[in-house]
C-alpha cells in the first residue's frame, strides 16, 4: 500500500512540474513578435479594434515600430523588466478617415505606457495600474 501511495505522489509531482514548464514555454516573447492591437482602453471603457494596427519590439535596436491602422510608425523603446517606455514616436502622415481616431488614440496611449504584462499570447500595456492597450500575438508572423 505504501508503494502505491508513493508512486501516486511521484506521478503527481512529476505531472505538476511538467505543467509548470509548459506554462512558462507558452508565454510569447515580447521581442520579435508581431503584436496585433485588439483593444484600446479609455477611462475604463473598452474599445475593440479591428484594423491592421500592430507593434513589434526590436531588442538590439532598442526600438519598436509597426502600423497604427493607417500609417507606419517607429520609436525608441526602453524595456527594463516589466517597465517600458516609448520616446520619439514618429509616423508617416497619411489621413485615413475610417481609422484615424483609432490611430490617434493608439499613438497617444503608447506615449503614456510605463509597464507591460504578457500572459500566454496577450500583451497589455499600462500606465501604472491603468490598462491602456491590449495586443494578441500573431503566431504565424513572429520573428523578423
């Protein structure tokens, strides 16, 4: 009987270790992943985004860039642990009436961001505790 209980305990421990390792592996890396913008938060109100807006972080260049919905953009990006900041955001200057409001909000929220969290395939940018932007990793488009 003791052997059965010992075997069950060993199996449970081994299984829980495997699950923890799998959970760690499933977290998407911040850098070199194409993060598609899915939500913008404004005064605790959620706005779903269905445009081609995305961001990609480059560790070697300490930069970030992508598309705001209409225009391409870039910036310097400092990442330290879970802290993040964007400086010198620049973009092309086309006007796209259908998505311009989304793009303006997106760029404005990037300037305010000071931390991030990644859970599985979701990236969330915050200003302190205020949720600003939410992204989903595009699995087939990771890397450069």
